[in-house]
């Protein structure tokens, strides 16, 4: 099977899968408890309280948002918009959903790109080191440290960092609110850049250490499996240098587990980290999604879930294509 035939077949399979995901997502969100029309009126500009909102006003608001139609009718209308990437307007402020996403996405992508770069930069060498020195003191110490890091919840670590390093009760070294200090908007470019990077130190750390611990263990397991293969023994028997055996012959085939995980990086970069972004008050996609859920802003929630699902399917396809490049024994037939 050629690459073109494989891509056509996979793209055809993505269509019904995507439709099934959108249907389930739409039903779950629409059938969840809470009335966005009533909530909109309670929290609106008029300052009405819940007991003052009459049933007639609520019904008029439901009709305005199209919530009075049957679920299947609303799904059909929404699906037609999704095909043209028109996710409608927000119930909260009547702004186009894509405009709100475009405002929040750069911050989330920046956080995740920095975090992923650090994760792969550190995890792969650490995993290789632990594998080729299996059982040594360095391997044992590394394993213990990484398992401790993996077991620490990031929200708990974030609170501790704010308390000890963010001016909570001890040191005041790092800012813990937003991505830029107040009054820095008109500062020189270099000053704003340094201030911005200083704001990202603690959030990036919280987003990095867990993935670093997990990925290094995957890399170690993959490398251990590869270096026990016959062709690695043959390469060593020929007298090749150990570095050449490890980094040329073994490393490429040991990254298959990491390639599998890459399929889930794209949706993570889009949806962001809900907990970390809210703790550090970062105006990213995670915070946007959290606020949309609380306010029952269905168009925003559906847009984030739908685009994340699409990116997941695309990431899995990219991972499958990378398998063939990483391991020549894998073909498009398998």
C-alpha cells in the first residue's frame, strides 16, 4: 500500500469517527444540568436575582439562543456551522467564539511549547542514561527522584511554589499572577520580554515536571527493550563504539513509545491546562474553557471540545506516519 492510499483510507475513517465524537460531545453538553438562559439572566447586566426572573423571560431567552428546539435539530444546525468552522457567538458576551479562541490560544501554545521542549530535551537523555546504566547508583537515584516527581499533583506543587517563592509566606522571587506585570505595557521590548518570561517560570515548571518524569520512564523502557535485541549484540560484537551503537542503532528504534505519545500533544497545546492557568490567572485556553463551563457557555465549550477532538485524530495520524520513518520494519500494511 502506498502512502497516498494509506492517507486516503485513514482520512475516510476519520470522518465517521469525528462525527461520532461530535455527536457524543454535543449530547453530553446539552443534556448536562444547568440552564444557560436562566444563568445568563441572573448574571446579566440587569442584575436580576434568580427569584425575580419570570418563566416568560427565560423562555424568550431560550428562543433567542435556539435552546427551545429539539436536541437533534440543534445538533444538525450546529454541525452545519462546524463544517465551515463557524462556532457561533458566545452566550456570555455575544462575541464570535473564534475571536475569543484567537485571543487566548497564543498564550496556551507558548506555555505548552516551552514545556514540551523542556520535557523532551531532558527526558530522552535521562531515559537513555538510565537504560544503558541499568542497576547503577545513578539509575536508582534517577528512578526514585522521577517517581517522586510523578506522584506530586501539579496543583499542590503550584500552591507550594506560590507560598514559598511567590511572596506567600517566605520568598518573593517570582510573580504569580498573569503573564505581564502591571505598568509594563509601555516598557521597552526587552524589559517586557524578560518580565513575561519571569512570569512563566512557575507555570512552566508545574506543566513540565510530571511529563518529564513519565516520558523518561517510557524512554528508559524502550531503550532497555532495544539494547537487548540481536542486532545490537551484533553491532557490539563488530567492535563499534558504544556511543555509535546507542545513538545510531538503538535510539531511533527506542523512541516508538514517545512517538505514540506525540499524537496527544496537539490537543493538549490547544486546550491548555485548566488547573495551572486558573491558579496563576493566565488568560489561556484552559481558563477560557473553565469559565465557559461555569457559565454554561455552550458554543465555547463545544468549539474547544470539537477542535481538540479533531487535533487528536490528526495527531494519531501523524504518529502512525512517523512509525514507518522510525522503524523500517513497520509498513503501511500493518
